[in-house]
């Protein structure tokens, strides 16, 4: 009998970027700190805010699609900013 151990998936965070109370971008990331740094380069006056709690990658992708941050059929890895 062979045992197969799967690595526990990293929790994925959903986030939005707000500039003067207006949402200008949204996405998903396993590393929210890295996403904040990258978003600050593009929107220096922006605030990166986590939306909800960390969840599975699948649920985060569904959230992003539902809110228009990830298009149907697009590569989920490109949603990470």
C-alpha cells in the first residue's frame, strides 16, 4: 500500500485597491504583503485592503470572477498582482 501525502494548499486572500475611497483594482494572492508592495508601485496613493478571510484558491478565483477581477477562462496566476 502506497501512502500519498498532499501538501496543504496555501490560503489565498482576496483584496481590493482603493484610491480616495474608489476601488481601482482587485485580485487574489497567496502573499498579501507582496501584492501590497506591487500595487503600491502602480497606485502610490492607494490602500490595499483584504476582503473577507483567507480561503481556498478555488473559492478565491470564484470571488474574483464574480466581481470582475478575473475573466472566465483566464489564467488565475495572472490575477496575482
